C-alpha cells in the first residue's frame, strides 16, 4: 500500500524548493537581464550604424551639412522609410515597448557622434537647450591651468542651496569677458527684457546664479540698524524687503514662479581669511533661507578672477585686471562716481560693507552711496531659445548675442 508524504517530509521538500528558488532564481534573472542588455546594445549599434550609413549617403547629404553646423535629430521612421532599418516595428529588448524615438547627431573634431533618444524631435531639442547642457557644451570648460577667459569647473564642499551632498560641482565664469550674458523676459512684450550675467552654474543642485548687468538704484546702508536688517535711506525699507518688493515686483510672472529661494549669506565675513575655501566656509556658516533676491558675496568676486592671488584674499591689481565683476562696474562708472556692487557681507568687527569699485574689492563705510545689483537663482533645467543656433553669430553668450532664456 502506497504511503503519502508525512507533514515533516512535505515541509522538508518545500524548504529545499524554497532554498533552490532563493539561490537559482536571482542567477536566472541576472542571466535574462544580461541577455536583454546585450540585445539592447546590439540593437543600438545597428541603429547608430544605420544613421551613419544614411548620413554618408546621397539621401543624407542635406542632413550631413546641417550636422556639421549644429546638433540634428534623425527619426527612426526616416531610416525605415529609406531602407536603412527594417520596416517592421522595432521593439526595445529591455521592456518590449515599441521604439519611436530619434538619433541625436553631433559633430566634433571631424567626427560624428550618435545617441538614441526615446522622444520626439521637439522634446529632444528642448532637452538639448536646457541651460546646463547647452551652455556647458558650447562654452567648453577650461582646464585649471588655463589663463583664458571662460568657464571653470570647481568642486565645492559648501552649499548655497539646501542639499545633503558633501560637495557640489560648480562652474564659475572667470576673466575680463567670459561671455556670460543672458537675456531674461521681464514682462509682456518682446521689448521688455533685461540682460543679466551668469555668475556660476551649479550642476549638483541644478541652479545658476545670476547678477543684473545694469545697476538697479543708488542707495546707502543705514548706520544705525543691525547687520541682518539693514535699511535703505531712500525709502526706509530693509534691504531684504527692498530686494523682494521693489526689485521682485519688477519681474515677470514667469520669472517669479521660476525663482529658487536659496540660503543667502547674512552677516559678517572675516576679511583676514587666507583662502577662498576659508571665506566660503565662513559665509556658509552664516546663511539663512530668507528671500528670492539677494546680493553678491565676497566669494563670488574671488571666483570671478583669473588671478590665483584673488582666491587668497589678495585683492591686488591682478585680481582687478582679470575680473569681469570689476570690469562691469568700471564700464558703468566712467561718468559716475560712487558706483559699485553691494555685497551682502559686512567686514568682521567693523560697520562696513564690501563693495566692488574700480580699485577692486573694498570695504566701504555703511553711509557711502553705492548702486544695488540684484542677484537671483534660476533652475538649470530652463530652456534657452533654440533659434540661437541659427543666428550664425559667435560666440553665443556675448554682449551682442547673449543667451536668451525661455520662461514658461
């Protein structure tokens, strides 16, 4: 007579089966995933090869010319139409979805680069014209040893924005004329625009810091108020209130809704600090999340110069001669006296404020009259006007051909 499994035997079989599942299933799953990855890579190679063959053929002659001038996008459907790919629907091995995207084609150093994007041409163009991607690609980040005007990379261990990372990657514009002009829409109508300068681009927190190219108003600090609540003599408003009422209200609604509110420097900075890192640490320890509009900091000025001495608090002639922030003020002050930037840092132990003049970075008495140059943060995910590519005016970012930021 046949006996069935006892409960103990049944549990033992289930246990063994469970162990086999735990041990074998992940390996099988990994093997399947690896196979899918291999198939996907093979498929991408085929698509890129088809795009290259098309581009080098007579049919692709016009696109080939365009690709040598700017980034272009070739739809998969176009490659299928011209028989460079099979006309059957192409499935993505990773998820089984039908592929309907485009191939991005860029041309650098006499060579074409291809990249598949699962999006339409309009979406691809928008992605490629975000501030971060477009400007970093067009500007060509300078190596640390360079002495040319331009954009420089820096890894910073302190943060303007709320973040949990221990460091952030920031790109600073340095030199006399680093081509960092950007045009903002300040209200309705094509004529209602302002030109600002990009101070830095933070790719960790996805924000860029801008300072207004032209002066906003001439004001003096109150000698009797506390450091955190400095008054303007003209209208008896606190500085931070002035910036976030009078200045803020001059912005378009689209600009207002895109503004980021970071932690701004509020308080003293040690003028005897020996290095940029020490100054930035000093500033970082005295930040508060308070307003959407503020002013420059001492470290902004130090980072804007090509001179290494400037990043060691030696604000000498070398610091002035290679600093676009100084030059911006000097150009505006040729027929004006007492012009400068207010910096939101007071001098430690003194009732003075840092300002930028034709002599460089100086500590001015709080009653001296200087112009305000507002500073804001905007997301690097905002899109620049794609029509800039068709202007044929280089370099983009110059005074005559600034970046144009689209707001929506």
